[in-house]
C-alpha cells in the first residue's frame, strides 16, 4: 500500500508573492497621491497666475482713476476762488484762466467773456465735474475660492489676499457713493467721499504691490 505525502509548502514563494503585492499596492497609493498633489500644484499655479494678472490690471485701473479723481476737489476749490472774486461769476486774469484750463481740462467750458480791465475778464460758461469710475475685478479670486483652490494657498497668503480684496471692495463701494453724490449734485459730500477714497487707494496700492512682490510664496 502506497502512502501519499502532502507537498511541502514553499513559504519563500508565498512570502515573495505577498511582498510583491504589498509593494504594488504601496506604489499605486504613492502614484495616486503624487498625481493628486501634481494636480493641486498645477491648479494652484494657474489660479495664482490669474490672480496676479487681475491684481496688475486692478493696480493700473486704480492709478488711472486716482489721477483723475484727485484733481476734482482741487478743481472745485480753485473754481470757487474765481467765483468769489467775481461775485458769482468766474473772474480772473487771462494767464490765470489759461493755467486753470490747462490744469483742469474740461472742468470749465467758456461760452463768453467780458473784459473788466486790461488783463481781467469775467468768464461765462458751465462747470462740469467728471469722476473716473473704477472697475476693480475679483473674478479670478472668487473663482479660486469657489473651486476650493484658494484653501491650498496657506494661511498667511490666504489672509493677505482676503484682506486685500476686502479693501478693494471698500474702494469700489466708496466710488459708487461718489457717483451717487455727483448725480445728486451734492458737491460737498462728493469731496468728502473722494478724500476718503484717496486714503483707501494708497492702502490698496501698497497691498497690491506687496502681494505682487511675493505671490510665488503661495505655491
């Protein structure tokens, strides 16, 4: 009678197979994590590039508007001086009026003039106040927030961006108030608002430049 002996178990082979499976799973997990990190970093880079472009455009818009709007209170003050001299009419020497027209182009449109003496004239015309309405965008920033990409920027970067865009909204809101005051011909309120806007502008410009100086740190 023949007895059958069970085959000897090859533990080396089994352990080798287990080790290969473990390595395969580990590599798959590592590759998946690496792929996710790569996607996140790519999305962060794209988002920050868009935000950087947005800040640069907003900075240019801010400076252009400030150049126009800061002249408005000065033009009004100078015009009031001319009117006080003429008891309700703009009165000045020819050279003074020429300087005024050059400095504040378009503010006072002369329709006629009456000579008072050799060099002084009474000018008849209409004054016109124009302000520059800024359009400061935050589309790139809001898109990054809504997609959750902004959460990957890090606390310091996120805090600075939030603060910068909050000040930007304040500037935009005050400019809208200035437009409303001008529409209602409330000149005193307009001057007060533009003075406040000028202060906010300076802070916002500093924040823009600061952010542009180290925006790559958000990566």
